[in-house]
């Protein structure tokens, strides 16, 4: 559904899946956990199917009402996925609802903090932000990697779990290969 709506979003979810799988492997997660994350992480933005194209594709900054609408996508995705029995779909629901939470508790929608946020959502959060910044969107140009690295360092311990930032930066070349391979 996501790929049918937007080609760039399709490339984005593929890069998020592959990068999340790499992060899971680097963390030493089991093969099973790694596969579940790889299959579930593309569901992180499923809730955007409930957001108008006018808002999703708006060039420039969103107004307060539009931003409020965008902030509903984690809960929309969760509602679509909740109640399913398949492990991958359950993981997708958790990732959807928690991928905008922040390590320091200032995220949304629930204000979860630290390890209250599921590891899969913490991984997806880092990968999602890097990917979104590294590639141009209707509302912004692509950021240079140096600027993204500076943001990761600044948000280490605030937005993102420190060990995930460190692991990403320690293996930056491997993550950049994924960005190039699935650039679209």
C-alpha cells in the first residue's frame, strides 16, 4: 500500500528495512529477531495512509493544523495493525506507535522514555530520521551527510539511544551503501 501511494516512500521503506536489519545484526540480535524487525520496520509509516496527500506532499513548512494531522500517523498505523496474531504485524504495530518517541521522553504520542520504547522502534527511529534527511522530499532538499552526523551527535541521548547512534556512526560506510543501493 505504501509503495503504491508514493514511489519515494517505497524506496524509503526498503532502505529503512535493510538498514534496520543491518543495525539488528550489529547489535547481535538473533536471526529470528533480525528477520522480524526487517519485515516489520517498513510498517512504521503505514498510518500516513490516513493523512491527506495535500499535507504529505506540501512543499515547505506545515502549519499548526497540518502538523497536528501528521502527528496522528503513528496512532493510525497502530489502529490498522493492532489485534493481529502474526508476530511481524504485532511488531509493526509497536514500531508504528513508538517510532516518534524520544530517548529522553519528549516524543509522541505517549511520551515514552529510554527502554520503555521497544528496541525495534528505537532502531527504526534512528534509521528513519537519517533516511528522511539524506533524501530530498517535497518539503526539503537532501541534507549532506556531515550535517546528519552533527544532528545525530547532538541528539545522542536526547532523541536517540546513545549506543544506536554510536553503532550507526561506527558503521557509517555500511549504512551508506544501503542508501546508495536503494536510492531509487
